[in-house]
C-alpha cells in the first residue's frame, strides 16, 4: 500500500470489485484471484464474457486463474519489475501512452533537480555506511514563485517524462526475456494487448495481491505497475485502476484501522521522538502544496488528528494539553512483523498478544520464529480455534521442557457469531449480522479487550506506573463499559459534533479545535444521523457501471472510484462517454461522488487531491528504494542480476542480525526457485477445522514440474522433500505440466510451488511452508519475501504425518 | 410278498439333485422378479426386493456348487452312443408314446443326456455372468450389460428345460419321481423307460 | 410449488417405456447449465452439495492432483475433475464438474428392475429413492456417464438428486447457489439452451473454434448441460461423445425378455397340451 500512497496519495484499491467488469483488459499478476478471491473474480469473468475483455495472467505458475484466462505467460518468481519495466518501455517506445492524460494528470511535466541520477543499479544519494538513500537529490526543481517548474511539452531532459523514458530504456523485450525467462514473442504478445489501453476509448485494469507485495522489492513492483497504468491513462477511470486484492474479508478494514505498523487509524502518522509537541508533529505531517493548483487534501491533517485525539481522550483532550498528544507513544524504529520478532529474538520483548491471527505459521523462517517465541516470558493467543501459535512449544523438533514461555489461550467468538462491519478490497464497508450464536461461555474479542483494559486500568490506579495518565484518561464511553457493542464502536469511529452531540456526515466537518471527534476520519460518514450507512442494501445502479451508491458505504465519502476526476479531460468531459466516472455539466459534476468538490470547476485544481503536486506521481521520492523502480533479484536468486551484477539485490533492505547466514550462498546446493501460495479450498488457518474443506484439499503437497520430477525420480502422488537453508518440508508430490522450465540468463531454472496452510494443530496436519522462507523484507514495508527463495528437492520415501 | 425295486439314485445323488433343483427354482423366481416388473412381487417369498437381491447370488453360489457335484457324479453316464443318436431321430415317436418305434435307452435316454449337457453349459453361463453382476466393480458397463443379457438368456433356456423336466418327471411318466425321492424305481418302470439299464436290485 | 414434482417415469413400471402424461406435463422443465469456460475449479459446488444433502465427510488424501477425490462415491455426488492437457505450446487445465446429467431418457431408470427406485419428474429431475432400491447396481451399468455409485453400507445406489427438496421449494440447487463465478446457472431448459448457444457464440469469437453445447441427443438431451470450450476434446473432459440411453445389450435384453415371457407361457401350455393329448405313460399301459 505504501507504493500506491507514494504514487496517488492514498494506499488502497483504486476501483472496486464490480468495476472490474468495465475493463477491456484485465491483467492479473502477482495474484491468483480465481483461487484467493473467487467471489470478486466473477467480475473479471464478466468483463471477459460481456465486455470482450482480454483476461491475462502473468505468474510463475499456471493457476486456476490462468485456466480461465485468454493468455498466460510464465515468469520466474521475483522478475516482476523486469516485466513491468519492459511494458513501460514498450508503451513509450511505441508511443502507446495516453499523452493528454499523462500531461494533465501526472507529474510527467515536473522538472527534477539536476543532482538526480541513476548509475550501475544505484540511484543518486546512496550511502554505503547506512545502506540507505539520502533523498536530497530526489527533489523537484523549484521556480522563483516557490512552486515546482513544469514543462508541459514534456521535452525538457530533466522533466519526469524524459527521465522515465531514459530509466526504462534498458528494459528491452530481450532483457525481459533474459531476466524473467519468458519468450520475447510471448512478452510482445502480452505487451501489445496491455498497451492497447492507452487510448481514450479503451481502459485496462490490474488485479494484484501479495504475489507482488511479498518481495524485497514489493513496493517497487506495485510502483512500476502504477506508473504503467498512469502512462496508459487507466487510473481514476471505471474499468481501470490498480486493484490491490486483500487477503481476507476485512484486511482492508484492518489496515484502515491501523493494523499495519507505522500508522494511526485513517493513515495518520505515528509520532516520532523528535516531534516533541503537537505542533511539531502537525508541521512534519502536513504537506505544503508544490504547485498552485492542488487541493493538497492532506493539508487537513490537523483536523483529522485532533479529532482522533478527541475521540480517544474526550474531555481529557484539551488545547491546554495539546489534545492529549503526549499520551501517544512516540515510536522509534518500526514495529513491523520482522522487527517485532527480531526484538523477541534479541530478548528485548517480554510478552505478545496474538489476536485474530496465527503468528507461528504466518511469518517467515519458522525455526527462527520458534526461537524468538520461546524467548518471550508470556504469550496470549486469542482466537476462535486452537492455534499452532498457542502450542508453539510442541512444534515438531522442539522440546517443551526447554521452553519457559507461559502461554494463555482465550477462545473467542468467530466473526460469524457477531455483527459488525467488513471492509472489502474495494473499500466498501458492509455491515453484517450475526449468523449463529457462539458456543456457551465463549466471549467476544471486545469483551476480552475491554476486560483487559479495565483490569489494567485498575492495577494502574492502585499501583501507579509509567504511562498511567493516558490509561486513566482514555475514553470508554459505552452503555455497558465492560462490553462495548460494535454499533457503539462504529459510531465512535464515525465521529460526533461535540456541541450538538450529533453524528457527523463528512470529514469535511472535522476541525482541529476540539469541537469534533472521529476515531478514523476516512470512515466519517459511515454512521450518520440518518443511520448506519454500512447496512444499506440499495441495488440501484443508474450509471450501469456497478457503482451502487446506495449499497453500504465506500470510503471516502461513499466514493466508488478513487481519483475519479482523472476519468475526465481538462474540460471535465469523460475520456469515454460509455464509461464515464464523473462528468462536468457546466454547473456540477455528475456520476460517482467526485474526488473533487461537487461544484468545483474542472480547472480549479489537479485531479489527485491527496498529493501536494495535485497530480499522480510517475516520479516519487516517498519510497526508500528509489523514485523509479529497478529490477533487483530476490535475496535468494538462482541467477545474477542481468542489469547490474554489482548491485544484484535491493541495496536498502534492512538486515536483521544473523539473517545473512540463513540465506543460501552461491556455493550451497539450492538450485531451484520456490514460491509459496494459498489455494482456494482454504481460508487462512481456520479451515483446517472444517471437515468438508479438509476433505476438499486434505494434504500438504509440493508442486513440481514434470521434467524436474522425472530427473529426481519423483512420482506423481508419491512423496517429496523440499528444503532450504532454513528448514525442510515433506509432502505429496503434485507433478504438473503447469510449471515449465525457464531459460534465465542462458541457464535453465525450475520453479517449485508450496502451499501455506498446514501446521501441527487442527484436523489436518502437515509441513509448515514457512519453515523454508527467508527472514527478510521489503525495503519500505518490511513485508517478508515469501514469494521467491531457493530450495532443493528430492524423492522422499518415508511417510511423516 | 416283498416287492423288489431297482436302485436308481444314491442318497448323495438325490441330495445333490434337490439342492440344485430347489436353488434353481428359487433363482428362477427371483430372477423372473428382477426381469419382469409385473412379477416383482415374487421377491416377497424371499423377504422383499432387497433381501431377494442379496439372497439371489448367494443361492446362486450354492446352485453353482451343486451343479459342479452333479456334473462330477453323472458325467460318466452322459456321453451319447449310437443308439442314443437313433433315439434322438425317433424323438417324435417318444413324445407320441409310440414305444415300439423308439430305440431302447440305457440308464439315461438321449434327451436326459442332452438336458444334462445343456444344463451344465447354462450353469457355466449362469455362474460366470452372475459372478460379474454380483461383483460389478471394475467392470465396464458394456461388459456388465452383456452379462445381464447372457444371464437372462440362460434363464430362458434353463427355465424352458425345467418345464419339460418337471413335466416328464412327474405327471407325464408316473413312477419317475420316486427315483429322485427314495432312489427306487420299479423293474416295470425301468423296462419301459430304460430297457438297456440293469440296475442294482434292492428289496423293500 | 409441489406441482413441479409430478411424475413422468417410474423405474420397473410401464411408465419407464411410455412416459406418463399429466395435467402438468406442460409445466416447467428445468436444466442446469455449466459453463466450463467460467469455472475456476474452486469446489464450492462440491462442498455445497455435501453440505446441503448432508453427505458424509470422506477421508481423502492427495493423490497428486488438485482434485479432492479419485472418484465419485455414494457420499460424493459431485466431483470437480482436473486434467492438464498439452496442445502444442498451449496448456489447457480442463476442470469439469462431474455429476448426474439428469438425462431426458435416463439409462439408469431403464435399467432398474426395482419398481419406484428411480423416478423421473416432469420437470426433468431423475431421482433415486433408496427405500425402493434393491442394490443390484444395474443402474450403474445402465448409465452412459458412469455416475451412480453403490454404497456398501446401505446396499443402495446414490447420485445427485438436483437438490430436489430445494427445487420443490422454488430454489435453485445448492451448487448453483454457491458458484461464485456463475459458471453454473439454473432455469427453464429452453432458456438455458438459448443461453448456451449465446455462450458458444461468445467463445467462438474469443477463438475457441470448437466450442460446443453438450446436450447429447443419444439420451434425449440432458438436464445438466455443459458449455464446452474445447468441443473437440470431449474425451479429455471425460464426457462420452455419443452416449446412448439404452446400449445394444440392454436393448437386446428388452427384446428377449418380451420373447421370453411368451416362450415361458408357451412351454407350460405345451406341456399341458401334450399331457391332455397323450396322457400319462406308465408301465401298466404296456403290461
């Protein structure tokens, strides 16, 4: 999501599920929606059948999505940037980009400072000592008016457009084929179809998921795709966009509510130690416009943050105490998955509460993770089902006697047993009702957390202690304070006008003076005086494009397609009348809820209201590893980096202690690329407890290409052992035609596939896929590189259960 | 005065005959029930459709074993000689009770011998096709359907022979049935039906 | 809605040969339509089928395939079959929903000797009534699609019943309800047929030159039809190219059974006639 925010100003799926039906080209890459998003995938099928759209898959495996696609291209895991970079070059060299769109809605015309450069795999400003970039040279060139200089003709050699063209010049079809292992012909076949959407009357969309994010260059893969979609003029338009498919029913909602590290709810920023006062934090977090014609909506940051503080601390948040700013933790470093468990590994973490997930199976390098977990003093696992995480002390190969950690398991309700809201990938917050009663005696998550709060509060009251004040001052304003209802929470998230006590209906009403509250500003408008907008079920579709404004609530402000101002040209006329996102009538915008004032005339400001540029960023200084993307090999790669051998991997990834030693060295015998994934029969780890689904996909398996299996004497349906430098797994071999050998840098590379799901708890048990994966993550998000690493494989005779 | 008899069948032969006979009748009844919906009610004699379907092949197994024993017991006597062939040529005189025009038969006349051979052949067909239908797993529908047809044709053949056999053995030739009941026939009966046969004489 | 359940044919009854007419013969005739080109092989239908029909969970084990079970069973009425087929440089992953096709001329029903064990309704559904089933498995070999499966425990045969209890209540079958991509549709057969033709047209436009509707005439058409993208590869989908309701041996059987019934009658009558003509023959007659 970091990369989408870096490009567009917001990190979320730009369009929504049903909108995919409006596309002419659907590119599925880094995702397998037929298996992992089968319900949403119906719209891709509908685009294919009703709209004549081309459905393409690019993946290391021929998946069930590929089975219904028009074309499939197999690539090597971790070569996505090479492919997408090649597409960008193809589009530019063949002049397929949407020129008017690029001029109007991107920073193509912005001039970049003269110090910026790229050489031998490194962008300017690389500091060897810290393995980080000094981004000073990544800035724009400013004119005397204090605003960025622009060249609308896109001819200036320092303009973003020219820099972009130069940067991706190296990604020739031959280079793509050499890196990714596809054929030049197949690549050009794909490129021709994808490039065909750079016209006003054609539009293409991308569906991606963790197949992109789970790399050390994950953010930059997505950046590359975003740049490509901007060049083709596909962002903001119905049937276009770059669509991040989230894993489970409510991952988007969880992200919006700050389940990811480094943000507060609503993508507000976590204060840092340097930001000593509220003023400091607001100044550092509120961007200034870089051009005169931008809405620069993040300029409202103070309204959002102060309203959030008011929601949390209520009457105890006053101008005098900086609205409780000092109650917030100031975070040094990061609290990403890898860093948290590294803290544990280093013995600096005392306890861990796991709520709603299964950390032992969800993280990379399980052997290291077990080691880390056993260094905790205590661990609490709160879940509807018994999890491997709660019984990590009896993992295979672990002696429980050696583990001191005290583990507590609290059974809680499943979401099926509660009401509440789900926010789907397309940002639709949909209220649901309880389907069944929980088993006797099982409590809800909110009960558990509420009790925890009250008991901690009471302890602090009696005994005092560090950070007592924020705990004593926290608002807990519910009818039954021991058991808040989800409706109460939803209202709190929406926010109130403090004077009238009424629910707010738009974040436009939020103020930084303490007169409003909003737990999460992007959800303001979801629960208004008119009722719960999330439980609306109107099916009217006046546009025929599937926007359904009367169905549930789509953040922000019930907008269905983000950046929809870009669906129209400078004058406000839709690029394509058949697929009009919004249109200017001369007095107002009609169509979707405009990403723009309803009556703001077309020329008033740029289309991308969340950027200080007012346009989308082809060039963005916001990521850690470069303003453009660059192909770097996975940390474990079967080959050299064909673009620059001296900088094979992402130069700015964070290395945790002892991790380098767990990676396969060139001298080790790990010749095969491996990738992990999930299958449609499973949902997270829950379905291990559902007999019918265990029946549908019973055993841990290993997908092995036919040729490799023959070489190793592995029979289909027989057993195979796969091991990396970190661990070993064993399961049934599925010998398949769906993975072919690839020729990469002149060498044959085989790919092996491993599903994630099994552990040692539940009615089906099997190897943990993450025994194999490396403890290293993306340079920006620290999302682990699950999707590409090296292994070896052999025939196994034994039958380990 | 003690009347003398000829020993026609031993105790063991009679047991085997009746095992085959009774099982065959049961098989025929249930078989006809399965072949003709209008006769499905016949399955009630064996406890209804499901029970009949379970018992039919089991009874069939007993029938098969009985048939095998019978074959072993009687096969020696069942080869046709030249007089038998003449007997066959004169079969319409036999049917018309014109004894003088019928060549004399031995222990078994040619009709009985043929009956034996046909029943043995049908027995093989019954058992082989029946086994496949009993354990159909792994066999293709084409083969099984052919077996069903074959099984039925055997039933048809066996059933028609049975009619003749029962008719001749009971009301048509009084005194015959006794040979299969206590194993004895009268010398008069033997002279009439099997003039060339000189059976063991037994006293009452 | 129960008028949709008026009966058309009953096994081992005269109606097996001459379908019953009813006041409701002109009522709705349904069909499922499985568009294989839309199917993603998610097995949602497979699971829904088991859930709705309360079929037993079976202990499966991976046998080197994404397919859950090797074969249908009396507790698995619907199975997604996976088949990888190479076609030059192209790879097709053929995924087919395998279940009863509900033939208009049901071979199973024709082959069944137990009255009422198999019933065909006017609406097209062919259903097995286990309480009347005698377990002979003749339906298994009578089926040209190899669908019914014998249950060794209950000694009866079972297969998809098109969720007849749902259909009776005006609902679609569970598999249809569950399918996330609308690859399985449900409706009046004529509408489904028209829909299928349209889909084939779309597929042809997308380059599937051999796309076809699978509604084989040899069984009078089916009430689960397929849209097959590779109509020239029926074998790879394990769909018979020319299924027939009553194959040669069974047709022969029907003829011989009829002849046989006369022969049996004739045999008994002949014996009696002979008896009346010449009477019994005993030694006394020749004494």
